């Protein structure tokens, strides 16, 4: 079989939701094109843990999740927190070695398996822990309410955009340190249950400490980690870079007069946190990302400039034709050798000849 180099496409939850309902032809047509390109070994559109959490909140959860997995042909992104931690460890190693600040991305940051291999239609579902549906809805509501409560303070703030980005990064680093301090304090007090409960941020800190030579005193090692959390290496981590700028851009919009009506804000921002998780975690590695129009407008702003920074094409309802043009370009790369391999590997499927 000839080698393949597949394009990586991320489909935001809004796409799956509309395609699953089946009442909008443009989504059904796009879903069919994606399935065809995936079957031709030209494209992969994996699903993620963020998809699972978002899908869980639907009434027909099982059916929607099965649709998501079928569209992805069983391909799966690494869990969101694993991607974030992988980036953190790689950036910390580069920081310790005095290497350039720019984070070096690799597909295995976000994928467990090699997608550049010929695959078939068979997939296996592996059951795993699922968060409670009501807990997810409650947490989502609480996050959005907390976000909207910040708006009056944001409107009164005179901070510049660059200051707001710095504050987001600073808060993220401080959170790792604070949770680790809490973990250590509970252990000192004899609360060993905290170890059994899987304190993730504490495990992150313990892992960072392992990168530091054993002969470095503990206090000096902790100082190195604190220095890392205030460094450009930390700020250039893809997840950190994108998330900080998306939140700072939202703050900028609020300062400029957006979202003055709290009820309207609740509706428009109900999925903001999960959208940031989708985009900040996976977009820097993808060839293309299909998201809702509001998020596309945000990441296309100069304050985020997602495409310019990472080279990912951003598609939404606003440039639907450009997405189909991209599909056309991708299909046009199918060679005669590739077409012959498809017909040999899947003799009962009619793929059609390349244009």
C-alpha cells in the first residue's frame, strides 16, 4: 500500500449536534463528504473527551455519541488533560535545558496512535469512566454564571490587552502551585485519602520535580518550577497561549460594550469554556478546525490570530464554501496509485476516480 499523510480535521460539538438532528442539508452534506474523504484515507476527524462531556448533556446521549464515533471512524484524540500535561512537561524540559522558547509541536502530543496508516471501517468501543450528566450541567451553569459576574469588574478595568493575557498566564501557573500546596498540607495533617483521590495537579507538580536532578535541594527545585511558571516557555505552550488570548479577548469585547444583557450573554456564552478547551487544546495541531461562527470570529481577531500562529484553517457557517473548496483540494490530491490501492483494499466500495 502506498504511504498516506492524512489531514487532521477537528469538528466542534456544534457540527455534530446539527448533523445528528438531520434537519439541515448543509450539515448532512458536509458529514457525508467527511466520511468519504476519511474512507479514501485522505482525512481524519477524531473525537475527544471534550466531545464526550458535551455529548453527555444531551437527552439522547448514547445515539449522539455513537454518531460522533462513527464519523471519526473510531479515531480518538488524547484526553484534554493529557495533552495539557504533555505540553507542560515538554516546555519544562526545554526551559531547564535553556532551549528556545518556541514550543515544538508534534502530532503525538494529541494522538495515541499513528493516523497515517491505512484503516478500515471496524472500530472497538472501550468503556471508560463517564462523568455524571447532572454534574456536568451544574458545573457548566456555575462556570458561566461566574464568568458573567466578572463583567462589571472587567468594564471598570483600565488594564491593557497584554496585561490581561499576562494575568491569565499568571493565574494558571499560580493554580498549579496553590493546589500542590493544598495537597502537601493535607498530607502533613494526615489526610492520606487525598492520594487515593488522584489529585491531578499534584501529580503534575511531582512529575515536574522529577525532571530536576536529585542533587538539587528541594527548595531550589521548587524555585525552578516557580520560575518556569512565570517564563516565556510556559506562556508559549499552545494550550496556554490560545486559552489566555481567548479569555483576554472576551474581556476586551466586554470592555468595548459587548454582553451588556446578562440573559443574552448566558445564551451566547453557555459553551464558552468547552469551546476554549476544544480550540486551545487541539487547534494548534490540526490542519483545519470547524467551529461555530462566534468562536471563529473570536479566533480570527488579531488578538488571537489562531491561523497566523499555527497555520490551521478555521471554518464556520461564515465561510462554509471555503471548507468545501478545501475538501475539493484534498480530494484532488488522490493519485492513480492511491485510487488503485483503495480499489484493491476495499473491492466492494465504489470510491469513484480522482478528478
